[in-house]
């Protein structure tokens, strides 16, 4: 039986149950395995801000993705990886018919658009007699565990953590990995795999260049020389857990340098490494050096990531809707602004709803506001595709609570720019800051000047990013 692995955000060979299961199914019946990745609307689409269009997947994020795909193609060795541009449902039907595929294995994802695509693919494949199998490998905890421990709607992270934390580590191993690695490490190909390689080579559509514009991070001020792919992700995980994990809790709110935080999120969110691999690396550190507050807190951050994935699954389309009510010192001024109350749940890009807001949004996204702390963070994002967690909270707070701009403008900008973008974490965090979902405080407002003085006491970060270009 020939099987196909539909790669999504699981761009790795190790710790990949979809790949393991596809290999096992094909080997039992003398078949072959092939992989596929599709550049669909989430990568090729555009956002419109006033009269300007920007890609949903900006050049830095696209570069990191392309590096990850090339590394996956190399690491798969005996298994060909097909890269095509278009929607998954139609392309999968064509591939399955061309390559005599009987079973498709993929990753279970949780956000609304992802679930809609998966449902469409399932029904389309079933219509021609092909089975779609989804495997959970994007979160640390499976949905079965989360549902059993927390059956009601998610209302706060602290409650979620209390209910599920004891389950961490109970289902992190994938025993089929050993069998799969015997294939990719073997110099001999089965006859079925030889035929599959020939058939894939004959396909007219198999990308060898990115279908969307790409750029690599070349900014010398970047906290890391971010390189996409499983190999680079494993190297970063190994380095961090050997060199810096022990002080994570004390330094995680830093702004300058490679090791103040793990910086694992770009690789995690494309699935170049798995949360299970991170957990195993933390446990290995604890075995050698003992557990401490920092090892515990890195696992807490993995749970935060899970929290936003399952929150996205519950909220579905509501993850992208709703008006945030400004809070903090700016609330009184916001209540007087008719333009804010006029914003509908479906309006994202119509500047007439904001009056002068399009201009203020442009200042925010280009790092030319009156706040040098905000400017520094936005310049770092635009130049490198990365921003610290502390920075993200502050720039989101300013956009929502001080500038009174629809939070979805900021979330869309982050989607385009962040190397570590995923819909659950991105839109979930923006809704959290805006008080639309799972924030018991009703939103999070930050005093930007105070935050700058606390976390950039000597002004070194603001000085580093005082201009858009290194002088």
C-alpha cells in the first residue's frame, strides 16, 4: 500500500507520528511512502491595510519556511518530498490518483482555517475511497488528556495549568520512530520506493524554488542567526539546554542576546522540533543538574502554547472576531471616540472606520511612534522576524489600549512578520491582551514608560534599535 504524508507544521523526521504511521502502513503491504507540502492561501494570500497590500507570509517568514522545507527534503533521504502551490484538497486528489496512494497521514491542527481545510480534505478524499488519518503532534498534551482533565471551556491559564500539569510527560514517546529510521538510514531502497521516486521525478509540478518571495535574516543586531529546519532546531535546543536553561526564569524577560530566552518558538511552530523533544531535553538536563525553577518554567511555557492551541479549537471563527475595549489610563479617552465603537466584527481593513487611525497604525508598524521602546521592538520585528515576549505584550497593549486601533490590524501584521507565527498563539495572545478571551483581568494594559525603565534600565535596547539600520 502506498501512503502519503501531508506535511503541515510538522517539518521534521524525528518525533513525527504521521511519518512513522505512514511508513509502517506502507511497509506492511510492500508499498512506498511519499511526502507533500502545499503553499496554500495561508502562505500565498494577502492582507490589505488601507490602500496597501502585504503578503500574509512576509519574506523573512517565507525564507525560514523554505529553509525548513529544504532541510526536510534532505533529511527524508529515501522518501521524496513534493512541494506544490495551491489548495490541499485538489492537489491531494491529483497526487493520490497519480501515485496510487491509498492512505494519507497528516498532523492534527487546531485553528479554524486549519480545521476547515482538514475537513474539506477528508470529505474530498473519502469521495474517491482514500482515508485521511490525523495525528496529534503539535501540542505537548493530547486532546484526550486535556478533555479528560479540563472538560469545560477554557477560562484562564492558571486553571488550565492546575488541571493538566500532572499529565505532562505521560505520552511523549513514539515507538515507531526506530522502525522509520531504519528506512532513511538504509542505503538500499525497496522496489516500491524506487518506483515512487521515479514517478515523483516525472511530476510536472514539484517546486525547487519558493513560490513566494523569500529573504534570510541578515541583520547583525538579530538575537540569533535564525536558520529554518530540523537540523538547526535540534542544534538550538541542544545548545540552550546545555548552556542557558538553568537561568531561564531569571532572564526570560531580557531584550538583548541569544540566551536570555530559549528562542525555540520559530522551530516549534513549524514543527522542525516537537514539544515532546523539548520536554525530553529538559528532563535530561534535570537528570544531570537537578530540577529548578527555570526547568519548571520552560515547561510552563510549553503549557501556555498548548493553552492557546486548545483555546483556538474552542473559539473557532471567534478567534478572529470581537472588539477590544481599551482599558488602563486611556479608557476615558477611548469612550469618547465614536470611531472605536463603530468598528464591526468583520471590519479589518476599511480606514474610513478609523479616520486618522491608518496613519497611526503606519507609525506603530514602522517603529516611528513617540515611544522609543515601542519603536525598538517594532524595528527588531521588521528586520529580523523576532520580538521578545516582553516586547510583544507592550506593543500589543499600545495598539489596543493607547492608540485604540482594532487589534486585528496588529495580529495581521504579526502574522506577516513573525518567524514563529501560528494562528492559535498569535491571535489568541492578541485576544488575551485585548480582554476578548480567557483573561480573567478583562485585558492587559501596560504602562510603556514604566516597562521600558524596568526592562531596559540603561536604555541599551533602545539605543541598539535607535534606527531602522545599523549605523
